[in-house]
C-alpha cells in the first residue's frame, strides 16, 4: 500500500518526511520520493527506486518548510524513478497520490493537446497537470484542487504543494484514507497515523469528498459541496513499540488482527457504487478480460489454497477454472485451450516454482498472464502482463494469515470482472454483482465479528494441546478452507493435521476416528449444510470428538461429543474469508499452549526461493 506524508511548519521538515516514510515501510513499496518548497521558493524534487534509505541519501542538501513525500506501490507503470511520486508540472506544483484514476487516459489525451509533456506511465501525472492547468488560468492552489477533483473518476488521497503558495499544503480524499496530524505551529498529513508518532498525537480523519487547506497555524476543511466543516479531533495512542508488535505477543497474532485493515486497503479504490473496477488490474485488463474464456491458476502452499477456493467462484460464474500446484505443473505435459488466462499467486512474488511455471507458460500459448502478489518489485510482477496487488502490508510471521485472506478477496473481484463477460457485454453490472459488492463493503466488520470469537477459541484450544493428530472437514468452497486450517495447525504447532472433503470420510478417513483424534469442521449455512451434518454424524457414531465452527442459524448445538462455536450469518461468497479467521486463531492458541516458535516455525521460510 502506498504511503503519504506531508508537512507545513516553521522549521526544516525533511527529517520529518523521511522518518514518516520509514514508519510506513511495513506496507511494502518499490520507490520513494519527496518534494519541498525550498528557501529560494523553488520546488525541489528528489526520487529514488528502492528503500527509503536510498532517498535519504540524496536529500542531505535539501531543506524546506512545506512539502510532501510518498512511498509507491506500483499500479500504473513499472517501478522506476520516473514513475515514483511526487509528480510535478511546470516546476510549479507537486502531487502525491494514493488510489487509481479511472479516466486518466481521457485526461492524458486532453492534456497532450494542451501541450503538457508526460514523463511517467502513471495515472497520477494527469492530476498534477490538471491542477497546473487551472492555476495557469488564474486559480489559487485550493480552488485549482477543488476544480480538479471534480474532473477525476476513481479513488484518491492527495497531498499537493506549490511554489506559488509556499506556506500552503492541500489534502483531498475520496475512497483512499488520509488524515491530518495537528502540531504546535506545524501541521501534517499522512495515510497512516503511524507515520506521525514523533510529531503529533492529535489528528483528524478526512471523510470522502473532503478537501483541507493546511498552514502551519490553521486547518480548514471543506466537504464535497464546498461547505466549511469541522472534523472531530482524535488522540492517537500509537507508540513506537506498538508500530512493531502493536502490543501483541507474536507477529502472527498481530497479523491475524490486522486483517480488518488489510482487507479494507485491498478493497480501497477497487469498488464502484455497484461494481468491481477493472482498471486496478492494469490498463489493458479490459481488453485481456474480453479475450478470456477460461482460467489456469498456479500457486504453492497457502496461495494454492486460496486458488482452490476461487475455483468454486469462477465455475459457479460459468468460467472454466483449473488450479494446480506450481511444482507439479512444471513437470508434466500440457494442453492449452484458446483464450486461457494464466494466473499466478504469490505473497512474495519470488517463489521459485511459481516463477518457473510462469516462464514455462509463456512458451505454451496462453492468451495472457496475470499475477496476484503482495510485493510490487518482485520477479513475478515484472514478468506478468497484468498485476493486481494484495494490500496486506508486510507479513512477518511465516504462517501466512492476512496475505491469504487478501488473496481471497482479490480472486473474488477477478471472478466478478470475468463473470460480466458471461452475462452481458462485460461493462454493465447486474443486481447479483451489486449485492456481492455491498457484501464486500461489510467484510471488514464481519471480520471483526469473527475476531470476537477469540475467547471461546482459547477455551477450545485446550482440547488440542496434548493431541498428536487432527482431522479437518469441509465441503464445497470450504473444503480448501479446511485444508488451509490444517496447514496452519501443522505449521506452527507441529501437530499432524490433514483435511478432507467431508464426503470422503466413508472412503477411508473414518478408520482414524477415535477419542484421541479431534475433528474440526467448517459449517456455513449453505446448500451443503445438511450433507455436512450427515458426515458429522458419521464421526459421532464412531466416538469422535467434534469441534465445529457453524453458522448461528445452522441448527448445530454443543453437547458432550460436540463443541460448536457460532459464527454470525454471512453471505456465501464472502463466507470462506470469514471462516478462515477462527481457524487461524485456533492454530495460534494451540501453538501458544505447546510453546512452539510461532513466528518462525522450524524448517520453514517466509519466501521460498529454492526448488
């Protein structure tokens, strides 16, 4: 996720901008930059590919009291210095931007006719040229920004400065979070309060449509109608220590609880009023999706489990989908049908087997390639035709949590985009898509509801601490969720765990059932619930102990042989994301009781770059 920091003060703000960017490094990025109005009232722009430390090294001779800074996670344009933010126009105005501008091609064409030169491949550059154009016609910076945002389609969080008004910082927000930090004769903006910990504890959150006029001594906010408004002043409780482990005992637990934020940011700027936007997948996404008749997904480990869930969505929507483990795909013959989109999924973007499978696929006649990834500068990203990033932020725990759920969300958005080609012209959404989009908007709150089960899960985990084996069961799209639950348990607690499609119990696994084999089941209230209940009775009849995560309306209740934890009712399309949360918490608390190294389980690495 891109990061924004800005400041206007009566002192040199370069150290504050650099420090703020460093505090946003956990989000992941490919480049960084800053622009300040210097002591000569000139706009000084510095940008660098790579880490913030590289930018810091080229800013030793720079100073200024008004400026903006940015860490970029590539969307439009490859990671390169010319694509890094800030972007400037006529050496007069500088802009940093989070989000995506849907109508950038139309604006670019118009601005080229007006004589504006383009130096980047980004959508952001049209924003700064548009502001400059209005200022050239006599508008002040505030009015130019107000006019420009009315001409933008898409999502944005903006920080804007100009040498023509050197004591002024403008912020604007629509669909992309932005806040104002309040200091003593100095004020700030940031996309995340963690960037401002050393300089401000008081802050205001901009609402959609807000534009703020900020000086060192004042803040004025205007809503989307242009009316002056007040926003509540809040007090941050963040500290340096909390930006590391955040008060959690392990990164894994912290990352489980970060899933609300991670999914919010993954959805950010990608949903229209009643549809999923296609531009976030890339400028050529619409053309490529129009040609796509079926999907081939390649991944490893947790990413493979995410792909296996998505197969149910794609095929329900009428899109043939095949999912394969990368290490297997590489070593067999293939038949590639015309119109097949080759999709790779990887948290790191450096998984060797997945990368090698992509290189092989390029020789086999696939229509195009698409990468779903959490790291912008990675090998998979550079090698793919299309890329969409999961905005999970930095995931430190080896056992993936927030990367998995953000992959699920991204895959569902892809499935919806391709579904439009099956029901119409690919441009118009219908009532079903609108319903799923609204459910996606509720997903962060639904995750919070699932996290509220933690106390009950702690009690459940005590039944597993002395066990050596566990069986996980699920049906339909929740069978891969059961597989992911078993993977988490074995990764961090070292308990042998495996998952089965519940209908397969009678074909062998029932032989394992006894009082020492806990059986964990995922029981959403879907069309397969009654079938699953029959499978659970097969376990009960053989003396097995059941631990069931069930929809509150499922009719399943706890008794001597069964412990049921009730999950709030949820739409079937987002249910796999929700049911993942309690399985992650169960694994964590079992491992905690067993005293294993949760964040760094033995024999495992975060990024697998060997065969």
